[in-house]
C-alpha cells in the first residue's frame, strides 16, 4: 500500500461522520422530533465544514500547495470536486428525509404550511404577527446595476425578491431581505384547529406579506427565493507588535465577517436573470462556489424546533444521577481528601463541579483558584462562581483561549469582565491554543498549602454538559494536583518549565508518551505477553500515530478503536490493520470522552484526556492526559469501553470504504451503549432513599427528618395509608439480610392477642403483615441494594 492510500482523507472522513448524523435523521426508530433536530445538526455541521475545511482546501487550490499527509489519494483539485459531489448527494438525501419527516408529521396531525396554504383566518393571524413582530426587524435593500451590492452576512438567510407588474412584466426590480433569526423565531406556531397543529416558517410569513414590505411601488407581483452565503472563517491575525493580542483578535474577527465566500446556496427555482445578477454582483465566477438547493436554507434552525409534539416524539428524559460520594450540603473538598471522584456527563450533573467552585469561593482557607476556559455558556455559572470567589478575597487565575473557533467574541467578553472584577486573566499562550480542561484550588491546611485539581475531557459549559458525553476527574492526589498547580505556574510564567510526575502534556510530551505506550504493547506482543489497546477519541487523523497503530497491529497487538468523527486509519488491510477493529457511535448524546486503555502485560493502564490524535492536538495545543489510579473509577471507565464495544444499535463499523454499516452483531440481545451506560451509572450511584413511613410514629418521623436534613433524594411511602405488597416486603428482607420475624412489632397488643406463640411460616407472616401493616417495624429504609430498620436513626449511616 503506497503512502497516500494508507490513510482516509480527512475531509471525506468528516463527511462520512456527517452522513452518520443524517442516518439518525432517517432512522424510523428515532423519535420524530429528534429526527428533525438531527437534520438541524447535519445542516449546522455542514455550514462549519464549509467555513473551515472547504475554505482551507480552497486556499490550497489558490496557493498551489497540497497537504500531502491529509489528502490521501487526492490532489487538491480532486478533493474539492469530491467534496462538492458528496455534499450534493448528502443534501439531496437530506431533502428527501425532510419530505418524509413531514409526511409522518401529517400523520400525527402536525402540518408545515407555506404562504399559499393559509386559510383566511390563518392569513389574518399571520399578517398581524408580521406587522407587529417581523416587519420592525427587516430592512429591504433595493438592488440595481449601478448600485454597490450589499454585504451578505455569513450564515444568514436572505430572500432575493423579484418585483414586477402583471400587466407589464418587462418592468421589474430586484431587492434583498435578510430573514431575521435572533430577534424573531424562525417558526410561528399557528392556532390549533381541532386536533391539528400548524407551523409556518418566518420565510413564508415574509413572502405572504411582501405587498406590505414594498407599499410605495406599483408592483403587484412578487417572487422570493432563498439564498445563503458561507464565508471563510479562518482568522488572519497580523503581526503588528504595537497591538495587543486582544486588539489583533478583535480586528481579525471583524475581517472574518467579511471573509471570502466559499459557497452560495440558492433556490433552484430562482429565475435565471435574478441568479445571474446576484452572481455577477458578488463576483462569483463559474459554478464551483454555487449550489442549487431547495426552497429553504439554514436547516440548522430545526435544532430549535418548537416543542409541540407528544412525549413519544422525543427521547425519554434521563435525569442526571447524583454522584454517590457527593451528597448535597457536604464539603466536596473534604471528600476529595479521602478519595478521587469521576463525574460522568451527562449521566451525572455538571452542578457537582459548580458546587466545588462555590465551596472554594467561600472557604476561608482557600487561597487561590485557577481554571482554563475554552468555551463557556452565555450565562455561565462557572464564571459567576469565579466572580464570587474574587469578591470573597480569593486570588483567581483564568486562562482564556481567545482563539476558540466561533467563541472568540464571547471569550473576549468574559476576559474583559473577569479582568474588570480583579481576576488575573491570561489570554492563551503565544503560538499554542490552550485546549486542556483544568481547574485548580489551593487551600491552607495543617501541613501547609494543599492543591486540589479537576481534569476533564470537555469544556466548562453547563449547556453542552447536558448533551456531550464527557468525564471530569476531581482529585486531591498530591502528585496529580501538584502537577496541575505547576501548569498554572507555567501559564503565568511561560519560561518556567517543570518536570511533571503524572499528567502528560502536549505539545511537550504527549506524542512521545503514547508512542512509548504503544511500543510497550508491541514489545509485550513479541514476548507472548498480554498485549491490547482500547482507544476512544473523537478524531484519529495523525499520520505518525496511525503508522504506529499499523506497526502494533502487525506485531499482533489487538486494537479496538471507538472514534466518533474523523478517522484516517484504514481497517481491513490484511497486512497493515488485520488486528484493528473500529466503530463509531452516533446517538442521543455527542460522544466526546477520550479514554485510552493499554494492557501493559496484564497490569492495565488507563488515561483520560482532552486531546484527540490529530496533529493540531499533539503539536500545536496545550492538552493534558491524566492516569486513573482509583480501582473504582478504573472499573467505571472499563465498563464504559466494554458497553460501547458491544453496541449493536447505534454503533457503525468504520471500514476502509467509510460505508457506515451498522454493527449488527447480535445474539438476540439488543445493546445500546448510551442507554446501557446510563443504567449502569444509575445502579452505581443511586442515592435515592426509599422510606416506608408511618406519620403517626415518632421514630418514623425522626428517620424522615434525618434524611431531609442530610439532603437525600427521598421517596416516601405511607404504607399505613396506601398499603404494602408481598413483593415490597420480600425486597426489603433480601436487601437487609433480615428474617421476616425480625421486622415484626412483637410489643403490639394485636400481635400478642393473635399470633404470639403460634407456628407461622414465612409466607404466612408476609401475608399477615400485608393485611396488618401496623405490625411492621418502622421506619424501613432502602438505598440501592441495601436496607435497614432505622431504629435508632443512626442505622441509616450503614447505607451511606
């Protein structure tokens, strides 16, 4: 196999990933409204792909340079043509799926109307809405041959309008209207009629009311066609030494907004004269940057489709499971002094991390807090906690990466806000993006200053933590936490370099570290020892790392890969990759966790990381990987890998043809990794306390009060009012290890009169207790797989 054919092309592999997203939109087993949202995700992904990757290929064409390591078998020209061909096919598929979804919507009495389908009453409603909500937010721009063509915003949708007179069609004019997206929702839900629900797009509301937009003209015929421009999103940061990096970023962001167009999508029904006029004015020579599309663009807005469906139209909601070691109203720092804690998002709540920051902000012994920020939410509780820490007299160091793509403006805002409040803000490291996810707390304790650390695989973003599958390690391990403290010293003084004992940092050591780990597996395989790897990441495209995996495969190392997105390695080659299997999982949550497991001759090593195996992550970014030592946490991560590898519902096989075949290996059992892992985490971390409560009993009231004061999630069962079943009694006996006679109130007069001294079997006793619940000891408390009679109340501690 020649060098070029050893790798899948990066861009084509990414399009294959987006095809997996489109598969979710097509899958009839996915709830109907979730399929609509997957269409939105597909469209949003494609926009970013053109803004970044296609723009980069265009620059290769213009400058005549090929990136040999990433192009595979393609020249830049061939690659550009292949991208266009693939995108056209995918968009046609998306349009087909869109039509099928709306046919299914109609079967559910949900209808999308256009401006020609409105009844009189609906038309009155729409026109009123237009005049009060839409019209104040649109500014039509008249177009003319001698007039300068207006700047079209990136990612915005415009209506290109042709105005004419019915009796004099030779008299016409052109105009542009930007469809509002922030000030007005893309969708309007119309009043229901019977059991039928109706929706109209704001595009069609404008079309319906065009005579109200151009009232001063004599035109009586209006045609409106959608267009959208995608621009090059690359930032051009100048090297003017008289400007601060912040100033350069702000200037560069302004330039991005007027970046070179890389794609113009237009309604294929647009008249030739209008299309030619627009292309000429925009100086789009030829058809290479133009794509004929459908009537509507910006399907990404379907990610926020109105919530008008029934429960069956959405994914079942899985409430986050509280971490068993982090009960509410207790010190997290104190817990970390005894054991490490790993958070599993979104199966567990990001609020645990927020609680850690809040505790540090008010703890009088905490001296300093440090954090790296790549992306945060618009109303960030993380930043609010940091501001609170500053106001409480803590020193706060925040490393904000200003070059986080498409979050640059938000990060400039937060940078200024934090600086104004008194934080030490570090705007990244010159020449390197800070992509690691670190937090650090320094606290004054008996033996001096002690460090606490958080090392994550995903951003400190409450919103994405609900939909991205990520991990976050909280630890007070001296070596790991001290290493993280040294990282913040490095951020403050980049000339200070440290020897890190535990964490692995890119670009300084991570590449060589993982090559060393693979070399160990190769050596063990040659010695006949246990040799395997399970590697989970978002993208694998680095040629050197791929070559190393090929080498390991040829040495007999068994390699299992779980790669969500870009995949440059070619499986199925009888020489290079005979021992390599790879899958990709696309489901309800976006798989974002990076986990690396190495056999190490039977003494397994396992790591989490912020980095994928891509040249940018290993060579041009600050990334961190961290070993996991806690046996309990190691088991949770190994179970994640095991569950994902057996998925036969949402896993696709990553073959050399990038065919996205489902991993339908089955023995009659259905496995779906994200559902199965949620069940696993729920069982592992269930903190729900179930109490069988008699409100008239002082001991029972005391037990309930104790649980409430400790902040446990409680299910209260008033068994005196609602009864108790034989199954519930048997469950308690099984989980407590008690006999049925142990839970009988033998001091009750009713017992003494009717049952004392009699020979009664266990099954008979259970039935007696069902019929006479006042004979049951109280309160009975169950947590997970254990149970106690909470007399005295301190017995509950056995469950904790």
